């Protein structure tokens, strides 16, 4: 944890060193004003105020001889003003300290939150696929919020209390030396006793806080999944099961939070009892030694401030322990290595590549370690339209996913125009590709904005032309504001076919030389598929195109077909050749042909 915290400090605190310095300075002023100011006023100023003629001269006169010349009335005024003056200084320093620490906390956290989100954008897809999204949301939003809340709660105490404790302890030892009663020094033992609950409970608090935040992440996941799958939940009457899942996670969260509160709240009563014990010990020693009241009061004040600041520092320390769970959860994302990173010295592509693709000795395995592509060797010349067919799970989508570097080949290499895709930046590589997937995922925004995502800054004419080519216009008339109609999250408000048209228009606007159609019409009905197919054909024209085919009807324009089986290419050629020479292809084709015929007959 120390290593992690120092990493955080280095990364996020470095730009704010000036304000950190201010917060420490104001903390020292506030701490000195309370830890030393009050005991020293009691010890040195009060005797001046209550001095009676005939009594020995107050110590302050001996320390500052020039005070002997000050008239008694002015001396009294100065003495009385010293207490409010100390508290005004303390108050100002405290206010400034608290504001600066809060700002610092917010800034650091903002940096942390942005860094985590930024890192998530860079991480390989495999990272996201292996995790529950609700948990990641919880880490970025709830955990950073938790750290922020803790910081703002303890901002008053974080710097000030430890320094107050040191100052008060210093004042106590100084007063002890001036009184000269060494047995009182035993009071220090109580301080050690008071430190015990802070240290012991700290570890448990950190563990429970971590468990509570994990539960919160799980809770988020359950809610998110539930909301995303409401149709299925209702269709399969899964409500009871979902409620039971939610209840169980929610209960775990409550249990851990209660334990957390139990440990947190135990510290104050223990510390206050120890303080009372130490003060009565001081009282006993004072009475046995025949100590003067002003000495006793000064020592008691110093002792009180020592324990009080220790208690508050302990509370702050434990809140920090509470935040440690959240910090660790955030750090875990930041520590996640980016295995699909840009090269140190990237090669550059021309503005538009030709689109020549080569898979050379490519073997690929997901995290499970089992190869799903085995020693693939294939060359696709620029402009060729290639269909990928094969049984479900044969490796077609994985094959197409290696091109945009969603994953990197475990062995071998993927080349575009003779350049290894790992030798250019991911941005440059993905600029050369358009992908139209099974589900057209649209963002919340207007239809125009969704098309423009294909190429930032695309002109109005380009967008209109792309919309025309994808025949988005065919349904614009039914939209309340045409191209400026706002869509909900995921494109809510449009039918599947309409969404797919917007996605195709986006690819038209991008005008990339390589196109991947990953079962682009699989989720559409036969009617919509037939309509969309024409737009897809015109989109593919002149581009190197990989079509992950679910239906053979989508391959009518393919120059060539690759047949996948168990991660290997078992057939490669045009339809006629494959139908005659590749038994698997013939079987798949005939089986679908039969289905198509049966549908027609019905
Ligand atoms: P296809 O597109 O031919 O249906 P895929 O390329 O999707 O096949 O999958 C090939 C194999 O890889 C399958 O056995 C599938 O279970 C496995 N697979 C696909 N995606 C992942 C993943 N993200 N993690 C682990 N295994 C995966």
C-alpha cells in the first residue's frame, strides 16, 4: 500500500506542490496556536492577570524584562487580548488549511478519476470482457466519490491534528521540565495506550471498507444487468430470482458497513477514557507533589490537547483507512497493464492504405489458453470481398477481431499493406477500418451526430451523401425533426433496421479502405435484411471487405469465401469451387438452403 500511495502522490500530487506547502504551513500555524498557545497562556499569562501585590514576580516578567516598564492597566489589557488573538490566528489558519486541503483533495481526485477512465479506454477488450461492467462503473464513480468524501471530512484534521499533537506534547515536556517533577513523565505511558486502538482498528476498518466497496460494485452490477435485461427478466419470470440476488448482495453490503461503523465509533470512547485516566493520574501526582495551580492547569491543558489531537488524528487516520479500500480498487484498474499498447517508435500509414491484408502463421488463444485460431495463413488482396463462414464457434469473429487489434495474435502476425498491425498506432490502424456489427450501437444524440461519429468534422454535404447512400432518408420523414431527431441511449426510438442504416451511413462517412461486416444483418428480419443488403453491397464496393456471414444470402457479392472449422481454414475459394470441393461448406450451404426453402413453403 505504501508503494501504491507513493505512486499516487508522485503522479497526482506533484502538480499541486505549492498548495500542499500552503496546507502544511497553515496546519503548523493552527496547530501551534492550539497545541502550544493555550498551555503557554495558562502557564505564563494567567499569573500576570491574577498577580497580587506581595506575591513573587510572574515568570513572564523574568522572561521578558521590558514588560516591567509597562503600566499595569496596559499589561492587563495585553494579557486579556492574548487569548482571543491566539484564537483568531488559529481560526484563520484553520479556515485556510481546510479550504486548501479540500481543493487539493478535489483536484487530486479529479486527476485520479480521469486517469482511471482514460486508462479504461486504452485497456484491451479482454479486460472489459473479463469483468462485470457494474463493478467498473462503481470503481470509477462510487469509489472515487468515497475517497473524495473521506478527504473532505478529514481535511480539517489531516495536517493539523498530527502537528497539534506534536506541539502539545512538546509544550507538555517543556512544562514538565520547568516544573521538575519527573514522575509525571509516566503519563506518557497513557499516550502509548491511546495509540493502541487507532493502530489495531485501522487494519480492520480498511478490510471492512474494502469488502463494503466490493459489495457496492456487485450491487451496481446486479442493478445494471437487471435494467439491461428487463425483457428477458419478465419473459422468463425471473423477478423473484433477481430480487433474491439483490437482497443477498445488499445484505452483505449492510453487514460490512455495520462492522465498519462499529470499529470506527469504538475509537472515541476508548480515547476519551484514556484521556480521563491520564488527567486523574496528573491530578494525583500534582496533589502529591504540591504543584501550583497554574502549573497544574498548564500541564492539564497541554495533556488535553495532546490526547484530543491524537483522538482526532486517529479518527482521520481511520477514515483514511476506510478510503484505502476504495483507493486500492481504483489503483487496481490503473495497475492493469495495457497489453495492446502502441509501439514506442510507430511506423506510419499513408492517409489511406490500399487494404492488402495478410495473416501469417497466426495462432490465437483467449485467456483460457486454448487456441481458437491455429496457424492461419491467408492473403487478401486490396479490394477483395471475402466471406467468412463456418459453424458457430469456429473462429470467424476472432479472425476479424485481430485486424483492428481488439486482440493481438498469440503467435504470427497480421499485416496491412505489408506492415505489422502492431507496428503502427492503434489510432492510425483503426482509421483505416470501418466495422458494422450485428447490433448497431448508437449513442444518445441526434441522427446527424451519430453519422458524424464516422469522421469528426465531416461536412454537411458528406453527411447528407452518406445518409443518402445508406438510405437513412427513407425513414427520416417519419422522424419528428429529421436528421436532428434526438435518439435515446443505444438508438432507442429507431427500429433495428433503421439503426443499422445509421451505422452504415457512419461507415460511408468514414470512407475507410477496409470494411468488416460482422453478421451485420443477423438480427434483422428477412425483409429488412433484403433492404439493408443493397446498402451493404454498395458500401463494400471497392473496399477490402471481411463479411462474417450468418446467412449465405449476405455473400452474394463475395469474390471469395474462407471456411472456418475449429480454428482452421478448411476451404478457400469462390462459391462454386467450394460447393464442389469442400464438404463442410456444401453441408452448411445445403442446410441453410433447406431452411430457406422451408420458410418459403410456409
Ligand atoms: P464464431 O465467430 O465462428 O462463431 P468466435 O470467433 O466468436 O466464433 O469464437 C471462437 C471460439 O472462441 C469459441 O469457442 C468461443 O467460445 C471462444 N471465444 C470467443 N470470444 C471469447 C472471449 N472473449 N473469451 C474467451 N473465449 C472466447
